[in-house]
C-alpha cells in the first residue's frame, strides 16, 4: 500500500443509516497518507503507528452524510497491517 492508494480510496456514502463522520475519516487518512509518504521517502519523522490506527475512533453520523463503517474499518485493518510491516523494518515505532 502506497500513500497514493490512501489518497485514491473512496468509501460508500451513508445517509439514512449510521456512518462515520466524513471529515474525521478524511483528516485521519491524510495522516496515514503522510506517514506512508515518509516511509516511501525513507525517512519516517513522526509516523502514525499501527496502534494509532487500531485505536482510532470516529463520530457516528445519523441522518446526515457519513462513510460506511464496515468499509472504513476494513480499510483501516489493511492500513494497520501495512504500518506494522514498516515498523518491523524500521525497528518499531509503536
């Protein structure tokens, strides 16, 4: 997974069922993207860790636009695995 993969990721919108706050998810994914970009450049300054991803929580939405929770959760599971791999190669940052 590369930083560009995170930038290109789109989630199904929700409106009439509970979802995750879109701005919170987008802001968090911007941090993920920045961390992956740092790894790609070979210099993780202050990386987001896999534990940070696992611990992330977002405000639920109801009756307003949100992102499908299962899709976000599944993608964050993939992100956490990717970051664990980077952490192992860099001697651990979590």
